[in-house]
């Protein structure tokens, strides 16, 4: 989680590639967050240093802690179903 604005106390949680669109929409409807784009450097395999546009959830820290827990639970359930 990364703080993006000191005045507003807004934080971001990156949405990693591969997270189902259905889950992204579900989270944006259940929690008080917005979806934003962020440029991030990728550091794995043959993409070391490449910049990519990634999506992130932006909101208050307390809300994003709930989002993170919910997203992990839902992803675990999604993997178990496959």
C-alpha cells in the first residue's frame, strides 16, 4: 500500500494483471474506492525496468486494508474453483 496524497490521506493498492474483471467491479461497488491508473516499473523475468500502466484501487487506508483482505479471499476462492 502506498500513500499518494498527504492532504487527503489517500493510498493505492495495485491490481495485479490477471485479477478477474468481475472481482475488480465487485470491489469498486462494495467499497468506497476509486480505480486509477499507475505507471509502475516491472522487475521480473525479461521485463526488468519496463514501465507498465497498471490499475490500482485508491482510497483511505482503513478501507484499503479491507479491500486487500477481501481481494485475497476472493482470489483464493477463484483458484480453488478451477
